[in-house]
């Protein structure tokens, strides 16, 4: 018997495309994957937000664990919000059906998803045309995406190592603190200070656990989302290059005919229109993506700073709390 997780999606809208003001449906991960594939097919000139990786949520083994389900739920929720905020994708027919259909499988079987003319054309571009050179602005975008993904990948790997070391340190702290408590049973005047040190270490370990959880649940997922986002943008850029290469090849073929009264064939004009459409949509989506990225990383870094400040403040407070106790014992002497 197959076992899987479903996610409830509640949609409230005043758009005329929706027959009702509110819908509530349940969807599996594979339904989200279907939606993304359909968006890529029908809107090839646009940047489609990435989905969280299907099988890999690092640090989590059980895909039915509460941590796994919650991490994925947040990522899928962000995926839908990205689409909802997009001025074109939010009006896509497949997105509408995804949000409203009680039986999504029936819709899938009907095969109602027809590609747009642009999508149909792009689908038949197999990469047989060779691009001479990208325009400078798109070459700059490609170079930026390569560097951006490289930097995030490095940060992601180092952050994972830091978290691993923090978890190992946390294990040691949990063994370290109780030693002072058991030792206190053997002492007289030192018993209370030793218990204080044990409690202090316990408070520090709790603070470290909270910091590690925040890094795992809030920091790393954003890094991974934007690494996947850069891959999605590269894919759109590659499709744009293919259309440009096709246009250049057809234009060159027309020039070689050397007709007395040369006229640009309709298929060449259509190819030019597709290229211009790609250029406009890609630049608009890139600008929107940059704006979202600045906002997301500003919030991410501010949150990381706050969490680290809170961690060190809790540790400082824990250690400061036992100083009066130690001073009292010294004065008593």
C-alpha cells in the first residue's frame, strides 16, 4: 500500500477566473512537480520558481518526520506564493486548475494542456543551431548566475559543516553538564556552585540547540532555493540562446539566396518575434528576481544576526548568573 503526504491548499481570490471566492484542495508533491512542468511547457519565456528537492532534505532521513514535512511545507508554500505574485504565471490555466480542481488526476488524463505558440516553437528547437555570441547584457546575466551559484554553493557547504560541528559540540555539552551535577553530590560547600555550573551549561546547550535548529530550518533552505533558482534562470537563458541561434541561421539562409527582391519570410519574422519576446520576458523576470533576492537575503542575514546575538546573550546571561553564587562562597570563607 502506497503511503504519501498531502498538503492542504486554501485559495481565496476575487479574480473573475475563479468561479468561487474560496477553494480548498489537497495535493501531493508530484502534483506540484506536474504544475511546474506544465508552467515550463506553456510559459517557456518566463522564469519558473524552483521546487524543493524531492528526495534530499539534508540532515533528515525519515521523509515522514515532522521536521521533514514542515520544511517541505514551507518550501512548497513559498513556491506557490512566487507564482501567485507573478503577473503572468498567476493567470496560467494549469495554475488555476491546480488550485481549484477536486480531482486533479482527471484533468491530467484529459490532456487539456495545450502549449502556446511560443512554447510549441521553443519545444521544437533542439539545439541544432549554434549561437554566435550572446548580447552583452545576457552574457553578463550568465556570468553573474555562474558566480552567484558558486558563492552560494560554497556558503552552503561551509554552513553545513558549521552546523555539523555545532551538533557535535552540543552532544559534548549534554555529557559535560551532568558531570558537575553528579560531582556536587560528593561535595559539601562546593555542591551549590557545582550545581550552578551544571545548570549554566544546560542553558548554554539549549541556546545552541535553538541556534542550530534556526540555521537548519531557516538559513539553509533559502540558500538551496536560490541555488535552484539560478539553475532555472540558466535554463531560460539557454532557451533564449537557442531561439536567437535559430533566428540567426534562418536570416543567414535568406541572405544566401541572393534574390533580386529579397523579402523576409514569415517564419523568420515569427522567429524574430519569439526572440524579442524571450528578451523582454527574461529581462523583466530577472529584474523581479533580483528585487526578491535583495529582500529575501536582507531578511535572512538580519535574522541570522539576531539569532546569533540571542544565542550569545543567553550564554552570557547563564554564566553571569553563577558569578554571585561563587562570590558568596568566597566571602563565606
